């Protein structure tokens, strides 16, 4: 496959997954955390598909298209390892959705990122909230959903924070109830997930 085809597939998959998660958020309160502004493409799309949500954006740089610069209240500059840990006073609500687009392409850096990022995401995510990530995360007890057809395993990861009680008794309140059968509960299979990511 040409690099152009691969690029188009990756962005198409990202768009479909963002829209899929947006549809799942109905009935779930909370803001959105966009980890990695980059060019601003996914932030711009999130603003369109989730116009009522507050979206907080994290990056160490500002290198996006001028039309996608968040206002100063919603742009959080610096190393995410620090800013996400200490953004509590600014971001008062838990997140209904965290989108993390922080893959570096280097397996060692990505492993390190997953390891510090996972507990921080867990801390800021509301119950029943979703995480879409380009890197596998160590989110013990979360549900991981399989990727739809056409999206290569190891390219994206979709998780939901479902409490054990709800998972066990099958009484999920929101849209996730209908979809609960799709996913599997995360245990200690992180090593395999990382192997898949490294094989991309
Ligand atoms: C792949 S780009 C994000 C692309 C974006 N989602 C888009 O659609 O345009 C990743 C971004 O994350 C930022 N980033 C990566 N690791 C970071 C870290 N540890 N702290 C702060 N920013 C980071 C980089 O500066 C870069 O802008």
C-alpha cells in the first residue's frame, strides 16, 4: 500500500472513530480532553461533532492552523505529564471523553508515554466515559472495544470506564448498555497490546 493510501486510511479511521464515540456520549455529562493539538485537525472535527461540549486541549507547542486555535481558557500549554496532573483547578468537571493522539513512532517513547498517561486519564475520566487513543493504555478494569472492520488492530484503541458492579450485573444505564457485549474487560494483556502497536 502506498504511503498516501495508508495516510488516507489512518485519517478516515480516526474520523469514523471520533464520530462513533460522539454518538456514544449521549446522556453522559462531562467535558472533552484533546491530548495533542498538533495541526488541529481532530480538534476542529471534535468542535463540529460535539458543539455543546467544553473541549480542553493540551500540547507543548502551538503549531495548528489559525482557525483551530483554542481560546486561552481551553488551551493548556506544557508537558502533558505535568499539565494533566495539575489541571484540576482549571477543569472543574470530569471528562466524558479523552482523545489521546500522542504516538511518537518510537516504541520506547510510546511505552513510557502509556505508562505515565494511563493513570492520569483514569483520574480525569468520568464513570462510563470513553478514551480513544493511538497508543494502547494500561487501564485496568476498563472495557476495550474491538475496532470496526477496516481498521487495522493496533492502530487505535477504544476504551470505556465501566465500573465492575455495572459490568457484572449488566445494568448499564446509558448507550453503552446496548453495546456492552462488544468489548472485553481489560486485565493484564497490556504486553500483547503493545506488541500489536509496535508491529504497525
Ligand atoms: C500527532 S500530533 C496530534 C495531531 C492532532 N490530533 C491533529 O489531528 O492534528 C501530536 C501532538 O502532541 C504533542 N505532544 C506529544 N507528546 C506530548 C507531551 N508529552 N506533552 C505535550 N504535548 C505533546 C505534539 O507537540 C504534537 O503537536
